[in-house]
C-alpha cells in the first residue's frame, strides 16, 4: 500500500472524529453499528460499548486495521465527548497500541496506533522481516 492511500485513510478516520458529538456513538446500538462502517482500506474489527466506571466515562471502543492488515488502531468515543481529540503516541518504533485512557478519563475522543509495528524488544516490531 502506498503512502497516499495510507494518508487518505487516516484523514478519513480523523474526519469521523471531527463529527459533532451528537453524530458519534451515543448508545450501545450505535456503537455496535460502527463495526459495519465501510472505510476505504480500513477494517473495523470490533466496536464495544463500555459502561461508565469510577475512572472512565461511558464510551464506545473501536478497534481495527488500516491497509492490508498492517496498521492497528484503537479509538475510544465517550458519550459525553468534550469536542477534543487525545492521541496517544508511542515512542520510537511502538510495537503495540498505547493505552489512551488518560485522555478518555477527561472525556476526549482518543486515538492510538501501533504504526504497523508489532512485537517486543527495544525496537518493537521494527525489525520484522516482512518488510513493513
């Protein structure tokens, strides 16, 4: 997959987050419906409704992959969204999808990605022989 397709998919994904709060998942049924959302070069693998806890607000957790199954992401959409986005970045080569719950606790929509690298060690999955 080329960089233009990847960039356009990420832009499409961020446009989803730019919708007004009333357009995002506000119920369990709307959250579940996100699992059938059709985005170019993107597959939603799960959309899970989570009740509020003492630490986190009620929210929809969407997980998926961008490209031909290479870039993993997680988005958390609180029902009482503050209109802002919190991106959890991973240092260096990542190797996993970082936990963005710190932003969710403040009612931000959150996004995190493994940048296409999975694995452990000091370089995450950057030394993966598949050529990603």
